[in-house]
């Protein structure tokens, strides 16, 4: 029961239909961390998980493939020719100068019938009046790229994807539990932040997509 609740709180996994989760054997997480490796093993047991990040994890769990890559310099060239059942890129693009260019590269890594999950700070977040508590794009000085949701949707459709969901991230369970999660974040970060109210403010945009079978 607790694991199911945790999965429902995790936007990158809770949207996947049961049939899709059962068919996923290979996962690519662009910007994946050590914690993300553990989440994949929990919610997609038996999958082969590949993470790409400029920061090397302290410890790589067994069965995990980690590629240390500067995405602004090298893009996803280290994965050229490979295909994955599920590609995740959550809150990574905004940290890259080449963020927009990377969209095309990651789309090409999704195999026929595979799924793609993207999430990034919305353009709306740049105008949010409350600063310094994690609800404005500029609260993080490493944010350098902003994406227009419609541009992302158009690009993916042109690359052969069916858009299953797109728009502000609105995780209903996170909205309900936000006051309790706020306390957890306060303890974790040691200061007052409102990351757990992203689903109320529409801070993040997301796209869930499936690549059409080209065969």
C-alpha cells in the first residue's frame, strides 16, 4: 500500500498505464541520479536502467549503467544507435544551454511503441511573484533555458510521437498532501521551500508521449 502511494506521488511513473509498465525493459534517465536509480528499480523491477549525468554518483547500484556526460558539450552522442522503451528527462533541460537541441536527440532514442516523459519549469514560473522559495524559474541560478510547451508538443509530433498528456503538472495526490510534504521538505533542506506546491501553482509543464510504430 505504501509503495503504491509513493508511486502515485512520483509523476514520472504514476502516469504509465499498467500495460506499459509491464512491457518496459530498458529505461534511459537523462539527468538521472543515484536516487532515481533506486526509484526505477522499485517501480519497474527487472528493467535495465541507464542514467546520463555530468555528476557521477557516489555508488552505482548493481545492474545500473551510468554514463558521465557533459550534455552541453557532447549531447547524447554516447547513446547513438541505441533505443529505449522509456526515456525520462525531468528537470534537466532547463540547466542546459543546448536544452532545446537535446529534445530531438532524446526523441530519436525512444524505440517504436516506447514512451517519453518530459518535465521542466514552465514559462509561467518566470512571472510568479513570490521569489526565493522554489516557485519562480529564477530561484535557481543554474536555470538557463526556458521551453514553450506548444513548441515541445509540435516538435515531438513532427518526430513521430503521439501526445498522451501535456500541460501543467497537476498531481492530485501531491496537491492533497502538500501541507504534510512541506514539513518533510523543510527538514530535508533545512529551510523554508515550497517545492511541494508546484502542483498547485503550475510551476512545471510536462509532456507524456508515445512513439508510433514505424514498422
